[in-house]
C-alpha cells in the first residue's frame, strides 16, 4: 500500500501512526516534501521537493536485539539503486556514500512489545535524487542519484523487499557479508565519537550482531552505538 502525500511533517511519524493502527508490512508513506524530517541523533534532514522521502512499515517478528540488523538491510537496498559505474561506500551503521558524497540517510524507529519482540519497525529512507543539499553541519558533501523521484521510489520498494526476503531466508550473516563487501577496507584508520569522547582504531569489521569492531592501541573493542568519523565503513 502506498500513501502518497504532497507535504508532511515527517513520513516516519505518519508511518508509525499507521503501523499502530494495524497497517501491514510493506505500507509505504511517501511525501513530496517534509517540514520536520530528521536523521540519526535528532539531526534535521533537509526535505524540499525534488528528492525522495519515504518510510516503510516492516514487521520482522524478531527480538528487539535484532531490529538494528534492518539498518544494514536498508543500506544495501539503497546501494542496489546506484549504477555500477559509480563508486559506492557503505558507512557504519547505515549511511550510503556515492563518489565520496552522502546520497542517503536512514532512520529506523521501532515499537517493542512487552514480551521484548518487535511490533513494527519504520524504515525512514531519504535519498538525494534531483539535487544534493550542502549543509555546514554535514561531515560529507552531498551526492545525488539522478533520475526521477518516482523511479527511485519504485526501485527502492523493490530492492527493500528483495533484501528483506534475503535477511529472513538466509539470516544476518549473509547480509553482513554483503554489507562488508561495500564498506571501507579492513585496517583503515577511523575515529568513533561516543558521547563526548573519541575512540581511535583500525576498522576490523562487524560482529555477528552488526556492532563495529575496532583494533585500538588498548586492544580489540566493540562499538554498539556511536558515530563513525573516519574513512572506513
């Protein structure tokens, strides 16, 4: 089911409302523009007409601890839209860079039942299609996909369904390997912001739950939540 809107505060908020009302998996909320679009850590997401702003309702029927795996699923789906002639890099945990610029942002928001299982996940995905906003607070320059918003929406819907089916059928291990194949090289130096602190190390991959693995001067370290600042995944 597609819910198409000219304008909305946030497609994620509208999709969450629909999910709470029983809307099925695969319901997509798409808006030409957002007035209250947001990214990870509460950052605003510039949302004027011309780019893709959509949120998809997922009902993965998994423990809450596995919900974060869907961020990698969504990143791979976005990457599937990028022509092979362009250089793609997936950045932990769920950004997509093309030709060195950020082409998309992904925000997952979950509703958890009392038994600890996921009731639904709203996968908010914004893709620069017609233009790439250049904002002072952005760590990477913007990049755009090209084409039309309608084509991007159709392609994303199809790719997300395919990648979600892969995750359900084969498990996170296969998704993890596919993601790593498009991430930064192992051993690349990275910095990770944890609150007010900074951790420096070499990218050592992902663990079986999607946590970032670093080799630091103090030894191996696992990062579950943070902001990667360096050049690798």
